[in-house]
């Protein structure tokens, strides 16, 4: 019996064929070639491609798109929101997939990655919970098949009050369709820096956000909330396969005073609904394993109480001893802080 699946590298057209074969399973935008082009444009990332995994009979078991992250002291691979299985896998299939991935990515472009980060429906040996919290296991999703009245009714009372307060204050919402990278750099990124300082979290370099706006073509949008003709809050959203996502955002003190973020997201929800999306995903709240998201959870729950569990993110060590050492070193640094 073969302990590994057969691997085939997919070009764009072949990926689309597999995408259709997976229906009705929704393919996340992070698993597409378009996202791969974005990753390739970001410093210290290299898109490795999309792959199909077949069983001994040539039947498709899963597909996955992978990116190499090159960081000082540790290179690693991210199969973000993947692999995508053709049917619900049992323990044996998951273990065989882990073995296949370990063999496939043991050496990449002359480097030996430390681990693979990926999502799986259940934990099996040798999967481990990540030593850093880069994902989430629960999220808030707004059902866009509802009417506008039903969506507003599904918000919390304080959420609706914030929405009306922003309207009364004269906040305006605009989609930035021209010079979006210039607007982001000059007016949105400074707000993000302020948001990060207020929330006590780090932010990505400005170039990552502008690359996203450039490379994701018509699948990405920038929305801004204006008060007295100045941007006070913004959101970058993505759309793919009927799923709209609130990917990044920021707001300043004026936005909080005017409740601008409530109006911003209600208007985004309307726009996503008008373009035929089925859902609007707020991308992560504090679930069982991600308490660091507690500061954004309360805000997101004001738009809907529809909490959806997502596939858990795990690390698949490729260098077991070194991975264990680095994990313990990071834990020690956290204790010292």
C-alpha cells in the first residue's frame, strides 16, 4: 500500500477545473493563484504553486496552494485555509495527507522549512497547535440572503444605535475606486498605526496592504468612512466564490466619537449583497484557542450573533527537534515579557 498521495502541480486552468469539481465547497481566496501572485509580490514570500493530491485510483482527494515564508532563523510554509478536501476526510486520510506534505516540502528551493501551517478538520499525530496565534477558530458571518431590514434587526441594539449615530453625525461612506494605493498610503495607513498603538498589536508594513490592493484585481476593495471630508475609518475587503471578507481595517478617535465603523460595515454589507455575495465574514473572533482576538470580538458581534466554527489551524513540524526548541524559546520570551 502506498503511504503517500500522488501529487500533480496545477496551472490556472487546471486549478479552475478542480475548483468546479469541489462544488459546493467554497474555495477561499487564499487558496487561489490570484492570492499566490499577491504573495509573490510581498517581501520574503514565495508562492510555491497549487497542487492536486490523488489516491491510488487517480481520484482527487484534495487540492492545496502553498507559500514559503522566509523569516530570520526559520523558514516555513503556509497552506492558508487549506488543504481543501473533495469529501470529509477520516483520520487515515488526514494522516496520509500529513505524510505526503512532509515528503513534498521537506526541501524547498534549497532551504529546509521548519514547519507547515495548515487547516485540518481534526487533530491527528503529528499536528500541533501553532506556537503563535496567526489565525482563528470562530468567526462572525452575516447571511446576505436576508433583507436589509432583517440584517439590521440581527444587529445588537448598541450596533444599531451606532449605525444611526453615524448617520446623524453626517459620516459618509465611499468606495475608493481610483488611486486606492495612494489614498491608503497617505490617509489610511497612518490610521492603522494609531489603531495598532491603541490596541497594543503590531501591524504589517505599508507595502503589504498596497500590494494587496494592486494584485488582487477586482477581488479587493477599499472602503473609507469620511467625517468632515477626512477619512476616519477604513476597511479592505475581498470577494471570491460568493464569500466576502473584512480583511483589514482601522479607525481613529474621531471614528469612535462618531460611531463611523458601524455605518462603514453596514454600507459594505449592502454593497457585498448587491454584488451577489452570499456571506460577509468578519474574519475571526476570540474562540477557544485565540484569546488575543478578544479586543475585536465585541465589535464584530454587534453586527450578527451568527458564530461559525472554522477548521482549526495546526503546525505540521518538518524538523521536529528544532521546532520543539524554538517553541520553548518563544514561550520563555513571553514569560520574561
